C-alpha cells in the first residue's frame, strides 16, 4: 500500500483530490514557462558580454532552482495541505512570517506576474491582430501625477479578458483548470522543443558558434555600475549574480504546486516528485533554448534583439518572414498556460490565510465546485487592476507598466522568502522532529545549506549593486506589518481560529 493510500478523495478542508502526478508536473512546468525564457537572455547578454557566461548564468539558476525544489519536497511531504509556502513559513517561524509572504504574494508576486504574462499574451496577439496594441487606447492615458497614469488600450483589454476568462474557468472546479493546464503546457513544451530542434539543427552557423564561444568575457559588456563590468574578474562575479534576476525570474513559480497540495491525490509522494521532475525538465529546456539562440545569432544580435525578443529573432533568422509570427503564436500558448497555472494555484494560498483570519473570511470558503471562488475573484480583480496603471518616461515619451516596476522590486524579496523557507527545513527538523517525513530533503544538510549560502550571496550583491530595485521590495514586504497588526487585533475581538497543527502520523 502506498504512503498516501489512506487519504480520502476529499481532504478535511473540503478540497477534491483529483490532481495526479502528471497533472502536478504540468502545473510546475506550466507555471515556470511563461514569456521570460523568450526575452531575458538579451539583458543577460548585455550584462555578461559573452555567450558562454550567459549559459553559465543559466546553469547557476538551474542548480539553484533544482536544489530549492529538492528541499521544498520535504516540507510538501510533511504538510500536504492547501497553502504551500505560506504554511511552511507559518509553522516553522510564526504566523507573521507566513503572513508577510502571503501579503507579498497577493500584492505583487502572484498578481503582478499574472498581469505581466497576460499583457505578454496580448502583445504577441498583436503580431497576428494589429488592432491589439498598447498604444491603441480606448481611454487615456489619464495622468494622476506627472509620472503615473491609467489607461485602457486594446492590449490591456485583452489582458484583462484573459484574467477574467481563466478566473471564471477555474471557479467551475479543479478539473476545468487541470485540463486547461495539461493541454496548454503540453503545447508550450512542444513549441519550445520545436524552437530548440530548429535552432540547433537548421539554425546552426559554424562562424557564429566560433565567434560566440571564442572568448569568455568581452570588454563590450555594459557597466553594471560606472567602471564595473564583466571584463574583470570582480565585475564578472557581480554580473553573474545580477544576471540571476532575469534567470531566476524566468524560472520562478515552480513552487506553485505546493499551494494546491490539498487537491493532489497522493501529495506526500506526488508533490515532491513533481517539483524535482518539473524543475529538472524546465531548466534543461531553458539551457537548450539559450544554446539554440547562440548557435543561430551573433552575440550582438542577441544583445540588441528588437524589444529583447531573442526567440523571435532566432526563428525569424531561420524562417524569414514567418518565424516571428510562429514564435508569437508559441508565446501566446505559453503565456496563456502560465497564467492559468498561477491563477489556479494562488487562490489556495489565500484560502489558507483566510482560515487563519489573515485574509478576507470569504476566501476561506469553498463554493459548490469545491474551489475557493472568492479568493480567485479577489486575485483576478487585483491582477486586472494592476494592468491599468502606467509609468510615463518623459525622456522617451513612452508609457511603461506599473506591474513591471513592482516585479523588479520584489524579485529580491521573493529570494528572501525562498531562503527563509529552505531554512525552515532545518528549523522543523529541530522543532518538529516527530512529524512524518515521507520524503527527506536530498543531500541534507549540504544541499539546502549550499542553496542558502549561494542565494544569500546573490542577494547581497543585489542590495549593493541594484539598490534602486532591491530596497523598495523590502518596503513592499514591510507594508504588511501594519496590516498584520490590524488583522490580528480584529481577530482578537472575534473568534480566532488557530493554525492547523501538522498532521499526525498515518496509521498503516
């Protein structure tokens, strides 16, 4: 009999356990592959000035992501309940630690990413349908201040429509969201594999390969700060750390499957396995995709790809006149599937918070389809609102997106939460030694400790050399402190529901 055979089909919180191992892997893969892999390599190439070092930076990101996933597996097997990372931080440290993560997740990390990938969907839809554009306004931009405005363009309207559609689908039950995820993730993996095969096969140019990989560091790397670039050893180390912002952001959201553990059929086995298999699969694809870019395009073409669309430039080089449109279709599939995974998973974290009195009470209830519909709607509303604000650049006269700046700010904050969560493995080994651990972190204590050390070193570099986008992220997290105080004071006046204890060991 397997380890989780005694779990009922409906868990004790009312969720239906219908997510199998394949479905769980599709959630991991689908949440990780959005639009980042098709874009961020341009900025990484500008930072590092070398194809080989860009691949090395992706290799570092792959090792870090896989090590983190292996460590998370122990926590997921211990606590196979809705809420994931929020629950782990709450149980290991305090309700405040869990809340600060959940607050940041709702305020920016999850909702901002949903907004970003849905606008990404709309942008690439504009390649096929020119009427969809961020400069074709239905109203606005209406300035609130000289810097900030709100607008509704045709592209923004499409992005909001995608959010509404996927929220409605997932409100109908886990099986609807699960099937959407399986179909679109399978399609996007196929599209990424096709890009890799075509790039490494038809795109391979011996002269490009020779030039791109002839030296490791190049003096044309842009300055990270004045006088410091990847042409020096110290600059190279700093550049590799800064480049992790792009790589880790592109590979982020692998932890979303932990939010849905209450709906996984065999969570003690399938969540850890899906974390390991999904992250290994995606990081391998990401490395191969970057190799395909650099055997097809000269380094300068990667660095200066129009709008950083490296994948489109790669396919356009191989299939002139059609490659860009084909890549746009592939990215539309990718972003749609990514948005579905994040919308499906995020509401489960808010459900766990609401059960603890730290979110809207209604978000802690399931609808007739046994999904947290109120949490889904709240998430969808906020993500949709994040699509509307714009940031005006007076130098170029163009408008950017507020969520883009917010996501830049919280990349470092997200890294802080990852470090804290993996530290929870050590903490719970000491404070909850008796708790069931069907899976134990691979390579403990070396692998988790190595991740913490490497991530902390990257974080230190970001605080020093990317202070303008790192410190504000800490400010967003800190905004949760007064909100936590208000919520706990309100809860003390009402009937307070204590956090659920760790599940007792199962009887054979």
